[in-house]
C-alpha cells in the first residue's frame, strides 16, 4: 500500500503532464458520476490542465437510474474542478438504442439480474459513445476512471467504461479513498474539498440500476475486505481456503476481460519458431 500520498499525487501529475506534452491534445474528457473514482480523477487532473492550458471537460451523463444525490455530487465535482461542465440526459438516446439493439427486449423480465447486467452494460456504452465523440470534437482524450480492485474483479464494461489514459488504474480502491482524503485535507480549497468529501462519504454505486451499491454486486461488506482478499489471493493463488470466496471467484471468472481482445499468437497459427 502507498506510504506517502503526497509523493504519489506528485508522481501521478508529473506522468500526466509528461504524457500531455508528448501529444497535441487540447482537452481531457471526463465523465463525472458522483462517485469517488471520477471525483479523484478530476482532482488529480485539474492542476495539470490549468498549468498546460488544456481544457478539463466534465460531463454528467445521466440515464434513467441515476439518483438525485448522485447527480448533485457530479455537479459539484464538475463545477469545482472542470473548465467546462454540463449535465446531459441520455435517457432518450439510450431507450432508442435499447429498442433497436437488445434482442427480445420486450419479452425479457426487467427484474432478472442477468438482464439488468446487459442493460447496465448498454448504458455504459451509451455514455462511451458520447464521451468519445466529444473527445474527437475537442481534440482530446477520454480519462479512464477505473482502479486496480475493479480491474481484478472485472467490474467494468468492455468497450464502455475504459478510457484512453488511466491515472488510477493501478491504485487499490482503498488507496483511491485514502488519496482523496489526503487531497481534501491538505491541498484543495473549501469548495473542492467539500465536493470531494461528499463523494468519499457516499455509498459506492455505478448508477446503472443493477443493485443499490457496488459492494452488493461484489458480495463483500467493505472495500477494505475486498482488497485484503485480493492481495492474499495474488500472493498465494494456491490458497484452497480462498478459491471459493465470492471475491476470488469473480477475479477468476473475469480473467478474459483483462486480455481483451485476445489474439491467437502467430506462431500458434503458422508453426513458426519464436526467435
């Protein structure tokens, strides 16, 4: 786990600054959900964007199931950190897309869990379409808001939630919370700190209407528990006491998502010798 959050924040921003200086990017595009991951992404990117004159474009993209408190938190983050913030309701676009792309949509049970997952994925991909079109318009790139815990759990939508640049992809979820607290307590102004703190204190949810919280989907009581289990599993994948755990099973079942797309190695097709 990170021992010095001040240093970690500096390192992330240096890496982002160096990356932006390599390419002719005019903006960063960030979908703000009212959750801690997108909130921390905004807090980390904002000073770099100001220094380089790169726009930090924040969008709250709501689709049917987003709760008022989520929308309010997203609004506060977008205003506190972004240089361009708007709220966009994609419900009509989503409904139209769903009716044309989901097979047998009218005969499915809307309360069926697997169907809720499918519809949640479609919502995430609808948001992705908007963000990537905006990135093309604004000559920018989409910021990823994933973290390492969710990567290991497969807790994201393929071709949906994944952006172009991840500042936190290798941070455990507990580190995301700890880094956010560090920034709120040591760096941010009153408006920014309040906006970020509200996201820290909120029940974590993807806003997709699948369950009441992310932890409910994962099957754990806290992210501290989740990270502890995953760290133990990675250190000892032969631990028979862990293999049946819900968190570990989710890691095992989602392995294919971490190798997407999978391409058959050329030597396996051609019988060539690897040099």
